[in-house]
C-alpha cells in the first residue's frame, strides 16, 4: 500500500494542495526527502502563480495526480546543503523553476537542454527518481539536486524575480534560439499577460523593436508608456492588421487560448518566424499557403535548460528586469486562481510564502 504524502519522507513539509479537479486548494501536510549529498534545501519565501498551475490543479491537460501542490516559480534562502554540493552554501538566495530532474545522459541533457529530456521530471505532479511524487512551491521548504537550483543575484528582488523562473525563461529562450535577439530587428509579442509583459522587457533590453499585439485596446497605454513597446496592434482590427502586413521579423505568441494564426503569419516578413510559447488546450488551425508564400517558419519553445535559465536570471539582474507582480497571502490563492481565469492580474500573482504560510495544527 502506498504511503501517504505525510510519511513518504523524513522532512516534514506544509503547503496548499488541490485534492481533485475542482482545483480548490487547501492546506496539506506532506514530506520532503532528507538532504542528500548533492541536494540543496531551502526555505521558500515566494512562489509565483503560473497559468500552467491553473491548468494542472483542474487537470485540464489530463495528466494531474492528487494531492497536487503546484508552483514552479520558487525562490528562497538555503538552509542546508549536501556534502558534495559545491555551488551553494547556507544563506544563498536560490530558485527552482519547472524542472527538478532529468536523465543527465541523453543528447538533450548533454547539450544543456534538460527541458527537452524525454525523462525530464517536473517540479510538481511528477514521479521523482525514487518513485515518490514531486510537490511544488506553494509550500514551506524545497529540496532539490543542486544541478536544478538557480543562483539568484543579490540585486534581483526575490518576489518580482520569482516569475522569471518560468515566464522569464519561456520567452528568453526562443528570442535567443531563433535569433530574434539582434538589435534592430522588429518582433511582435502576442498577448500582454504574465509571459508577454516579460517578453517585451527582455526584447527591449536586447535592443529589439517591439510591437505588442493584443485583443484588448485598453492595454495600449500600458504597453507603450509603461513597458516601452514601440507600437501596438489590436489583433481584431482589420485595418490595423492590414497596415502592418509584412513588417515583423518574428513573433513570440504567448497566448494560451484558442486563437487564429492567419493574421499573425501575415504580419511576418518573408523568412519571418512565428514562435509559439503558449499552450492552448485545443489544436490551432495552421494555414499552410501563407507559410509557403514567404518561406516562413512556425516554431515552438518550452522553458529552457538550466544553463540558459541561469544566463537569463543573470541577464535580468544586469538589466533590472523583473515581473510586474501582485503579492498575495497564501489564503488568497483560490481567489487568485479565479481572477487568473479572467486575466484579472497585472501581470503575475506571487504568493508571500515566508510571511503568510502557517502550519495549521
């Protein structure tokens, strides 16, 4: 008979978990493994709420197991390190993103692309090497192999830096890989949410001209004046779209809802690249002729490897890039999830774990 989450491991832990596909979160006592020789244990201070947390608590991707403790934008301070840990010491500021394990031997792992490893282990809702369930950052402590731990530079605030561990790397990696990070290029960002607003900040720091593409006209002032985008297109305004045809070198599409790709492909120059980083629940329709007529590319990207994630965090610290956040107490998390469904957040909820997560008796 399987052990309960509370007694699987020796370290007592406490967090908030969904028990079923209603997605309602409530307190849960569980356990973490003892600090192994290559492990880093840290006290969690903040954890961002990612849109994928919402999908997972409600089992909208059909892969959730319960109880499920979400959270993969996790930051805190090291409290213990294993005997063979060389990169971290007690007191260091650290983070864990979407991954806590991989095979470390396949071609992807050998090329610092653990995120594409067929045996990659997600930070929560997955099965770890020892056969136990992984639990995320809506909790008080974290134990992770040092390979999957990111150093947080001192000048990067922990609360506003936390979302970079998922949202940040999700947009930074495709900008770099697809060559859309060159000064003078003109790149579109579709969707001005948790991912999109960070994409604008990274691209601007790289010297890229940015057009924000949104269904919401009321986000224009925000995009141009607050985030520093160069222009703004309302994607449902045919006049605006027609006027901008063939003007973009690339597009980062962050939208997780079903939406038409045809207008976006039309905005690309010949040889332009439409890169998908959002994850709609249902397949999108892909018109082929507009891709053929211009030798255009539709690509994808999913988070990033650990080396690139550290590179991204260091770049963010150098250029003072943080997420725009709303800090919330843990007992507000269910309301936050309801607001996230309505896109009622500017632009990322971050849970103040350190000050508001208290073990109930």
